[in-house]
C-alpha cells in the first residue's frame, strides 16, 4: 500500500500461535465464541530504497475476539465480529 510519495506501508501477519477457545455460550442471536491468539506481525514503512523509516520489523500481539455466529436463511455460515481487542506484548 502506498502511504505517500516514495513510501510504502508493509503490514502482514507472519505467524499465528496459541489459538485458544476461551468460552462459548448459546445466546438468543446464536452461539457466541471468545477466542484468543497471538500473532507475529510486520508493521513498517519503507522508503524508495527499501530501508525501514518507521515501525518495527516484527511485533508480537495478542488478540481477544468475541464473535456471534449467524446462520442465514440459505444455511450459510456468516461470522460477525462484535468485539476485537488488541494488546501489545513486549
């Protein structure tokens, strides 16, 4: 992604670890799941020469996601993420 002239944003997930289903409950709108996982990500900005001018090459984040699974009339499974919290682990 281009952020400004001569700069390129590089954001990608390198690996996902420690996926855990923390809770599950049947609610009126459907089943609710709480899932946590750790992801190592690259979040940097490069200049035209490829040199990193901002950001960290590899960061570790822990995500906690609560989602409601909704089954449509066509019996297709749709995921609606209702809450997403990102915590930086140093």
